[in-house]
């Protein structure tokens, strides 16, 4: 039967007839498919040589190599492919239009910077024109003038018109002229001192009255009447009598 394996003797005879030095079949390892990354590593030398030849041919032909993607009127119109989802089509459109958006943003920034620079230059020109007032320059004397005396200098300053002097710019808050130096945190470190105003003649008259009153009060308190003296003597006798009784009682208890 054809589906059965032939006998070993038949197989050995067929192998001897074919021999061992034959071409590999399509199922051999040499014809087996390998990944692209592995093929790139194995064929690295060949890929480099092909790239060098291509670059040399471009240099000879004078063609410039452009790294950016070509986008123009001749480019093909993007269309959704058959079987492609909307999500993948939108992503492909975004990838294709990203260089255009980037170039537009860069050109917009450049235009804005140019407009700002021109505006700043115009402001500087206007300020320079306003500062430069037309005035007739005074001719410099050829010979060195003699130094004027002090009286002549004072007189010349008084006679000089005030209109030639530059008007001082008014400030919102005028600074007070003080001899104390300006330092940081002067107000915080030195709070205001609140003192009670002193009335003229109040201290001397009050002191005199107080002294007079105290002297009179002390003199009155030293004077005792006869009744007070008698009461004090009675209280003294009572205290002495009580003390003696207590002492006698303590001494009697100790003798017992």
C-alpha cells in the first residue's frame, strides 16, 4: 500500500542510489525564515556596502538628500484604505500633517518676535526724538578762561535764568530731610514713645503740698490724749498679768 512506510531494505537501497552529496531541500535550515532584526545583524556588512554605493551615486549625480518628508501639491491625497479603521486613519492623517503644523507654529512665533522687536525699536526712536530738543550749541572758547572769583561765581548763579535749569520731577511722597540715617526696619525697631505732658509749676506745688500735709499728719498722730494713755496702761497691765499667770502655770506643771 502506498500510504505505508517501505521496508528498511528498500529504504537503504534508495539512499545508496541517491548518495549523500545532494542539494538541500526546501525544508532545510538554510531556507528557514528568520526575523528581520536577526537578518539585519547577520547581513550588516552587505547593508553597509549597499548604503555606501547608494550615497556615492547620489553625490556623483548631485542630488541632495532631504531628511524631511516631502509635502506639496504633488503629494497623494490621503484616503481611507479598505479595511482600515477610523482610528488608524486619523492617526495616519495626524502623522502626515504634523510637519506642516510644526512649520506653521515656528513661522508664527518668528512673525510675533519680529513684530515685538519692531515695536520696541519704534518706542526707542520716539523716546530719543522727545529727549533731543533743538538747542543752539554754545561755541567753545579757544583760549582757556580765567577762574572767576567767589563773588563773581555767586553773582553769575543769581543772574542765570531759572528757565535753563531742568525742571525736577515731582515725587508722589516728598522725603523728609532728617539728620538720622535711613536704615532698614527703623519704624519696627523703634516704636513711638508716648509721654504724658508736664504742666509748668505742677510738680513743685504738688510736692510742697504733699510734704506739708504729711508733716502735719505725722505731728497730729504723735499727740495722745490722757484717756488714750490710761487705756494703754490698763492694757499693758493686763498683758503682764496674763503672761505671769501663764508662766506660773507652766512652772507648776514642771515641778509636779
